[in-house]
C-alpha cells in the first residue's frame, strides 16, 4: 500500500513537468536551414480549384505509373471541411476535407484529403495528401481511407 501512495505522490509532483506552453506555429520559427520563417496558416479552401486539380493530377499519375490504369478523377462533389488544426495551434497548420469523386470507371467514390502548409514539393508551398476509397490498393490509409482524415 505504501508503494501505491508513493507512486501517486510522484505522479502528482511531476504533473507540472508534463505540461508545456502552447506556442502557435505562426509565432515560432521552423527548424529549416534554408528558410527560417514562421508558418502563416494561410491554406487554400477545400474546394479550391488548385487543390482539387492537384489531387486529380496525383491520382491519375499514381494509377498510370504504379497500377497500369487509365483511371482519372472526372469531377468532385460535396467537398467540405472536416477539421482545421485538429491537434492544436502548435502543430503544422493542416486542413482536413472530405467529398465524393466521380472516377472514369463510372462510379462515385469517397475521397479524404488534407492540405498542409509548407509540405509541398521540397517543402515549398502547401501540399496535399489524399485517398480515394476503393483505390487504396496498398492499404496505407485502411480501412476505407479512414486514416487519411484527422
């Protein structure tokens, strides 16, 4: 019983050591040698044509290169934001979205995607990460693209 009391008192005493100050990503500097500037949290909207075009382009490239398929995303429907910075202010700004895509196979599929600041090509600009349900052939976002969300 004494060991339990000692353990509880150690946890109570060390609790302040586990807490930390939240430092918004906009106020801290990135740890990059090339570009030590803060984040701005100015990401495009979920339905922005540049974002949707990037997702469609990456989908077609992946299908062609890795799966020997001519499938393409023809259109997006009901695109909406699911979460904005779901883990707090001190992480890299991210916007999570979902919607429906019409693929050239004639069917509608759910799509989950995220827009992330400074995670584009070689760390410049915003970048996207997406998963189209039914086309996650290597199960990176299994089950049913759930892991592509927040």
